[in-house]
C-alpha cells in the first residue's frame, strides 16, 4: 500500500514527516479512546512494523525467580 492508500483506508492515522535518520520512512500513529495506540512504519510503497500498546497496561512478562524475590 502506498501512503495515499493508507490515508484513504485509515483517515484518522496521523502520519509524520520523513524521518531524518531513515530517509523515506514515516511513522504513523492512531490513538483509540480506550487508551490503545497503534503505531506503524510507512515507506513509499509499503508499511510494516505495526505495534499496539496501551499506556496503562501492566507488565505481562514473567519475572525470573531469584533469591531476592524469595526474601520480599
């Protein structure tokens, strides 16, 4: 998909300017009312690296048990 096709498909996606460190790459962001944020990396003819995050989400990675966690 081109950037124009992405804009037509998701008009609420905020697309930034070209990234100065990566020429031809733009970042797109859409925030949802529930607190979720969609981020995508856009190139001239494609998009990739979609990620969805939530600012108040809890950490879901398992903690490694150590001797210190047994003390607490």
